[in-house]
């Protein structure tokens, strides 16, 4: 860090300066995580969801093409083009349901408060009884329950 003209400070500055230099990113990381700066939770959530989704759909696509390619094309032969197109459509159809399911798993595991809030909203949106049954608020208001 310091040139040799400073004498004995040269080796000391390397011993002190290097840990100080390396502690800066660590301190920034601790501050970001501790004080929830830059909405890092959302970044981690999305990274987990789309990383897992990419691995899952890539694996499904490779498995479908390889297994069905062996079945219909034979060993060592190139799989038929209709098979590749069908595998692509199957993976495209699986994208949204798989993304929703993975998002639920990640939310349940890492973001319990958001998961509980989403479950509460879901249960409040569904009416507990049907309007044609006795005890439903609409029927009681009309004098039928």
C-alpha cells in the first residue's frame, strides 16, 4: 500500500490495510441484510424462484427429449422435430403452474409473514357458505334464514 520510502510502515500497512480493505464488502453486506436495504429480500426471493424454475424446467425438457427421443428415434439417432416441438410446448405449459408452486414453497420457507397474509386474503375471499343455503347473510337479510 505504501511505498518503501516510509520504512517500516510498508509491511505494517499491508498487515493492517488488507483486512480493512476486505472488511468493507463484509460490512456493506451485513448492513444490507440487517437493515433490509435495497429490498434485498425480494431479490433473494426472485433469485431462488427463477433459479429453481430454470433448473426444474431444463431438467424436464432434457428428460422428455432424451427419453422420448430414445423411444421414437432410436439410440444415437437425432430425435424427431415433432418431439422437440412437443417437449417445448410441454415445458411452456408447465411454466406458470411450476412458478406458482415454487413461489409458494419459497414464500412459506423464507417469508412466513407474507405467506400467512396471502393465505388470510385467500380465505377471506371465498364465501364460507353458498347463497342458497340457510344461514347465508343474503338469505337472513331477506327473511329466509
